[in-house]
C-alpha cells in the first residue's frame, strides 16, 4: 500500500512539475560581420546584446544594421558600451553611448550595459587595475551608470569578469551583473566578487550557430520568462500569441496604411506604442490604420479584445 501511494505521489509530481525553459542569447560586434538574425532566432536564441560604442568617439560599424535587422525578428535586442577609462572621462564615454544608442533603451529592450574589461592598444592589453585604484575605477564606472540612467530612466547592467568583480567597490553591486565566465557550461557562475547574485552569464566565447560566420559569445539569463519580461518591461508572450493566427496585419513593413484582416469583436481596443513605450493615437476605419505620419522605426500594435488574451504585433514602419 505504501509503495503504491509513493509511486502515485511521484507520478503526480512528475506530471505537474514545470521546469523553467532556459533563456539563451548572444552578444556581437563588428567581428561577427553580417548576421542572419532569422537563423539566429530559429536556433532558439531569445536575446542579443550589440556593441554600440567604445570610448568617446567610436561607433561599431555594424551596430546600425545589427539593431535594424535584429529588431525585425522577435529577438530582444540591447546595446552595450566598451569602456575606455584609460583615455576618457566617464561623462565623455556615456555621452557617446547615449548619442548612438538612446533610441534603443526602454521597454522591449535589454538594459544598457557598461562593458568593463581590459582594452587592447597595439595588440597589448591595458590592465585597468594597474592604472586605477579600486576606488577610482569604481567611481568612473558609477558615474557612467548614473549618467546613462539619469538620461534614459533605465538602470544599466555592468559586464565584468571575476578579476574586476572582486576589484570593484561593493557600491557597484546595486547594478545588475552580466558575468563573463567562459567555462562552456550554463551552471551558475562562481567567484562573482562583491555581487550576491547575477543576471546573465557569458558562458562561451566560441559558440557556433547558424546565421553567424565564426565564433560568437553565448549567454544565459538567470531566471524564467516572467523575470525576463519584467526586466525588459514587455510581455514577450503577447508577441505572436496563438490568438494572432486569426488576425492578419499587412503590409509589414508598412509605409502608409496598415490593413487588418480578421474578426475584431465588439469592445476590442487597439493601441500603438513605439520601442520607448510612447503611445500614439490611432484611427481605425474600414479595417485600416493610417501610419503615414509616424517616423520610420519599430512599433507595437496591441489588440485587446474583451474575451481573449491580448495580441501584440511588431510593426516595421518604413
């Protein structure tokens, strides 16, 4: 009798236990060249950080095409800045980053990131821990974070390895951690220094995936979809919801008028917002929405009917 009850309990647990699906992503720069983002998405990668800037003047030459082509998929994108405290002030670096990446900080995007690691000059590593005391380097990083947060309203993350995680001031541990530990496994990282928890782990520098020629960095998020949605301020489950199969929106990309085919029940509410969360008034008439006055870019059309979950469709405006 006891064995029967025990087996029944184990069977019930195995049938009802839900295991969170890991959320994987990549980070790229111009070194990866032209990327086929649709193939990256098809490989199961849900997010991508793109190098936007370095120092006070440099812009990654692939950032514009990467962000544009990546946003055309359902991969959640974000921008990072390669820090150069050896050459510039934190304000100069932050200003360069905001000038290039500010349109891609906000709901629907990964948080902005300060990439703090040894830069290379003439093939030689510039070891920042040799140039700066822990206090001075920490103050530089904190100033960058504060400038970006004050300008964007979004709290940045910081990317460091174990050496820097242990060298920096505990004050920086209030910021989210993207930790570099390319040990080729997705287990939680070790030796994260002044941080008590981590947000992302870069677990490989030698990933091989379809859509990218050569090696690419691989990452994993520390949490499930609810935590990920909270981080980016957008419910990704609403995108391509199963209910969306009864709605056809075209053309997409659109230059002027967007047509909607499908039955919209009485009481359905349509709303449109951009990637920054700004809501735009729309007029829906004869199954069409006039978007001709909108700037080019990406928008979210939300269709909320009273008797079904919301549908969110990403719209590309030419």
